C-alpha cells in the first residue's frame, strides 16, 4: 500500500460534493467500487465545461490512476467497473442513456436529468458536446510525477521537500536537475538538490552545462561526486 503524503499547503482546487451525498448516499453505499466510481464521477463532471456534462465507460477506463484499483487485467477492471456503474444506476445516483453506439452516464441532478431527457428525445447528440481529456494525473504536481518516474517512490518527507523546492527554484530548473541526475546515474534527491543550489549560487550555464569534459569532471570528481553511483 502506498502511503499518502498528506494534503499540500496553500491553495488547492476543491471539488464540491452535494450534502445529500453524505446524508442520503454515503450511509447506503456498501460497495467500494460503487463508492469510488461515484466520487470519481462527481470530480470528473466538476472539471468539465458547459451545461451538458456526462461520462462514458471509456472515461473511467482510460484514467489509469483511477482504474488501476479495479483489478489486475483489463478484463477484470472492465468487469468491476461495469458492476460498480450498474449499482450506481440502480441506486439512482447515475442516469444511464444508451444510444446506438454506447452508454452515457449522467449524474442524477437537475442538469443531469435535463441532459439525459434531451439526449433520449434526440434534441442533442454526443458529437455536439465532446468532453475534453480529463484524468487524475492532471491534478498532481508535475514535480511529484517527475520524482516518482525518475527517482523513486514518494514519502511524506520527500513530498514536503519537493513542495519547498518548488518555492525556491523555477520548475524548469527542477526538471533539468532531475534529468541530469538520471543521466549521471545519481537517482537521489540530495544530488538533485546539490545541482539546484549550485545553479542558484553560481548561475546556470544554459549553453555549455551539457556534454563537455569539464562538466563531466565537475559532476564525477567534484562537489557532486559523493552523490553518484559509479
């Protein structure tokens, strides 16, 4: 199980959840998949634009961070998702309308009911109101994703350190420092931080910092040598 690193400081985007979710739905939902699907749908719809908002099955399936907890294989995930959607529809949380190609899911809200009725009557079509690309990955700070993909798993302490680094250094500096750490086989934050401190103190050479012999000696034999795995 991955440890939660904690809610970040400062301003963060909030997702409004109707109080009736807590008073009417939460006490009744007894299935984890249904609960996860319901909360995800509320978040996803909040990120959409316009008055007509909906989700397709593919919107759930293609969000890797969301769907990964529904099973190990694509078939397991699809089956578990469909079961969760069916439960939410039977409970009345979602309204499902099927056209000739796919099933469309609306939240059972005034806007959702109006949109589902309009679709059922043929007064509007999906192609008239496309939904843009929305995923949970978009909400994560880029530096978190960069660290996980290139350095290692996040911990609460590392998460706090990364947030502090974002306040001290430009984002492109952090990205370049992590990239340098990977190229030098020094996949640890101490090395990245040493690069950032050096750039801040001595200036960042935009034209000659890569691929010169002097630069190689600087990192392998100089002030960063202790951080490199040879």
